[in-house]
C-alpha cells in the first residue's frame, strides 16, 4: 500500500504495533536452502528436498547471514520507541516444508502430502531441522528488539485436522517450548489460513494469541476458544473497499463479539493492493475511538487495541 508522500505507514497511522513484513522464506539460505524469486512463478527452490541425500545440504542456521533482519528490527525499535510494539515474523515448519519439498508454490500440495505416507522419516527429519532453525531465528529476532513474534502456518489449513495434528502441531509446540524457555516473557501469536477446523487444536500448541481469519465468525471463535486465551482479528480486508459506514459497523460487530478483554483487533490478513488509504485511516480512527460497552455494566470497560 502506498502511504502519503513523505510519510511512512507508522507516521501516517500510528498503530499500536508495527511489523517488518518479510517473506517467510527469508531464512532458508541461512541453513542451506537456496531459492530464487521469479516474476511469474514466485519462489523457486533450487534443489527441492526429496531424499535422505538432499538433507545433507542442510546445516544449522547461520544467523550472521540474517544480520539485515536484526539490523532492521533494531532500527524500527529505535524509531517507534515506547509508542508501539515491534513484531517479529516467521513461518511454521510445515508451511516452509511445503515450499522446500514442492520446489516452490503449489496449489495441490500433493508431493509433500504424499511424503507423509511414502517417506515419513524423511519429512520428520526435515520438520525437526526447520523447528530448531526457526526457534533460533525467533530468539534472534527477540534479541534484536522484537516484543512479540507471529508464527504463520499459512498452509496448515491445507491439511485435514488429524494430519495437522500429526505433521504441524508437534513442531509448533516444540518451537513454543524452546522460545518460552529462552524468552519467557515474549508473546507468541499463531495464524493459519483457513483455520476454522483447527481452532481448538491451535490452542493446544501453547501460544499466547490465536489469529483468526475472516472465514471464522468472531463470536463462534471466541466461544470455541474460551476466554482464557487472547484472540486476534478479524475484519475481512476487502471491507476496506466498502463505504466507510460499513467498515464502522463491521469493526463494532467484531469488537462486540470478541468481548471486553484479550482481543487484538486487526485485519484477517494484510492490506490488499489498491486499498484506499482513507479507508485504512478510517479503520484506525474508528477503532481507537471505541470502548467496549458491557451489557451488565453501563460504562466503558476497556479501550480497544489495534494491531496492524
């Protein structure tokens, strides 16, 4: 999204949280997986992992090769000061594995799904390697200034729930355990595209916040997850192409459904290309102006929070 001339999004909108949005494949070369970005095909893995011999190319993550990520977080932390949280960003092991095994972007996931049955030991070895590398990458981001880390299992929703339970959840749970052991005060957020069938299972990973996508109704999500875990979301980013009164109504509806506490309001995904800047500004203005009204007590309970 283009911001106003001479103004960065942080300066234009003053959100409660800021993130350096990097590709989830950014750390791959640092542990031995090289890739290119082609204009039409997107990411292309130079040597997809399809055998035990391919695993030999992997090595422990070399964080020196990711110094630009740490440098960026330090600069961002200095710029926003105490006015906003700085967020880190990583991909979950299963999602990253889909690219490494398939050789790039896929719509069917047939190769990696087949590997669950034809070469399960190979896939487990890859996922274990990714788990350790991602955990170290998260800790590096925290040490570089990140207040919070978002874990994106973008393609976890492509798995049936029982397969996600076997091939994604254990590795995310291990990451959570490793990071909490090293950085116990750092909140972890888990987001999955198409997570409607996985909410209860996501809660079992031990993360602090579960991000919902716009295919899940906030009231239903809150009911299924309970009030003992924070939720993040969920306004469909396409709403920002609607008339501003419609945006206001949706924000109010989501806040009401989420309840008086433990909720981070944001879009269900990133800002879509071509989104009118005035709609983004309106989203911020409305959210920051609202307070949750308790049905049992006729006074403001808690000022809403906005995280984009």
